[in-house]
C-alpha cells in the first residue's frame, strides 16, 4: 500500500465524509504541492482560492512563526495588538468603517445577515434578497441564503426570511422586494455558481435602488476578495460603495480567518452581547493576514492578477479553436471559469493525473484560481497540460 492509500484509509476511517478527497498532500511551495508518494502538482486551485500568495509564502510563514513565539490566544475579552491593526488596514482599502472578525466565510456572512436584521428591526424589516445560483456558506442561515436547492435538500425546514432573485436581472430583484426587505446580499462574482461576474449595469442599479429605498447592499467577497480579481475586492470594479461586505479564504494566507466590514454609518450596529466569536481576530491569524496584505501591496500583486488573468484567458481562448469541448471562457483577474460542453469532473480528474490541479464547479465548469504569484512559465505549463488532456 502506498503512503497516499495509507492516509486515505485513515481519513476514510475517522473523518466524517463531507468531502471526497482524491490526493493526500504533504507539502507545498509557491504554486506547487507534493503528495504523500512524492508526486508534484501545479496547483491552480489554491486551496479553493485561499492561497493567493501560493503555498508557504516566506512573509506569511515568518509572521506566523514570530507570533506563535509571543502569544497564541487571549479571546476577545482582551485586545491583542494585531486585530485592531488589521481592522484599520481593511478599513483603509475598503469602506472606512469597523470590522468584525470570525473564522470562516460562512461566519462572515452570518455576521452580515445578523447585522442586516438588527439594523432593520426598528422598522420591521428582516428579509434578505439573495441570488439564485449563489453560494454563501454551509450553516443553516447561509445555506438558506445560498440560492441552490442541491445544498439545502434534507435540511428543511430552512431559515425563514430569505427571498431569491435572478443574478444579473435587476427587475427580478426589485420584484422580490417587499416592505420587509432589509438587505440584498450578492456576490460580485458567483464562484461556486460557475465563475459568473456581475454586470456593471446590474451592480450600479442595485446600489442606486437600495440606497433610495433604505435597503442595505451587502457583498459576499469570500472567494473573490483579497486581490483575486485584480482589485482588493471585486465590488471595486463596479464604481459602487456597498454598506458592508464579507471576506475570508485568502485573507489569512492559509490560516482560518473571516471578517465582515461595514461603513462608518453601520459600525456600531452591534453592541456587546449582540454577536461574538471566541477565536475571531486571533493573534496568529491576524498576524498572517497583515503579512498577506503587506505582500500584495509591496509586490504589486493586484496588477499581477490582472495581467496574468488576461494571459490565461487569452491562452484558453486560443485552446478553444482546437478543442471542441470548450464552450466559453469567463472571469475576471485570476478568477477564471473554463466552460465545457461535457462534464467537468472527469476532466479535472484527468488533469490531476497529468499534474495540474483545478476545481470543477457546477456541472460543466473548470475553475482556475492560481496564486497571484503565478509565473509566466507556470501559466505556459498549465496551458500545455490542458492542451494535452482536453478532448
């Protein structure tokens, strides 16, 4: 039995089967990972859009190491030195208001949902409009917010107070509104839904209409945030200023952290006792996040996400001329969807065997989300593997 099979057997025996992992990965550096049997892979999945700086970036590893030698945890009954510094940094690149810290994207979206309800309570508003084909998390509330029945089946009754509209269809959103509508929660780019960017006119119309009607506009940036689209946050491509947004995944450079950021006007909606998180804003996770933001800025990785994304999409468009299975290419920055006219999962498995890791999403989309540090040579290598494997 190989080392991989040994680890998979151990996993299958003792870990609840919420995933069906295909590899046992034991190390990684930059854009490459190595499995338990020593095989190397080019990683264009980035831990589901988490490792925006690649695996084990020296600046993140050093920040984590230094912090673990000082303080691991104190809870939010006390101030730790990194949390307010990170909050100030997020405010400076975001909305200028305060930040709530937690541990995941689902928790960050839960915070926005609770904030919207608390804000709307005096006027009897509690409903939140979300989009069909969206994804906001796996908790009961965020699963209900997710506009895909496949994630909800078997968990009924769902949490009341969510209404669905069609993505990129402003008339559908407006028709879903009632006097009980407290907020609209939307992804600027639907990630799990197949890498579908919002249209400029849709986001502009949403912002104008919500502002005119006293409805909060909340953006889920869990997958698209922290530079992946070529801006700090994908909503920044649309010339709007939302009332709040969530983030997680890439913020911690590989460590669990989530956050919800709001405008100054909403900054004191929560008060002590209204919401909390024991581990939120942990000293080690926030130290890692500060290193992530510093590195993206210092190394001009927002620009790199844009130029590398264009290079990959141009190359994928060229592949389409000789691979009839390619239907279209879509995305923004380094959040790219290769849409096929055949099932995506078997293709992703064949690419894995050939040494390239990508993530199927939906039924027919390959999600390519390499690190922002991806090199031109690594892009060429990935394209060559795709060219060999695609039918």
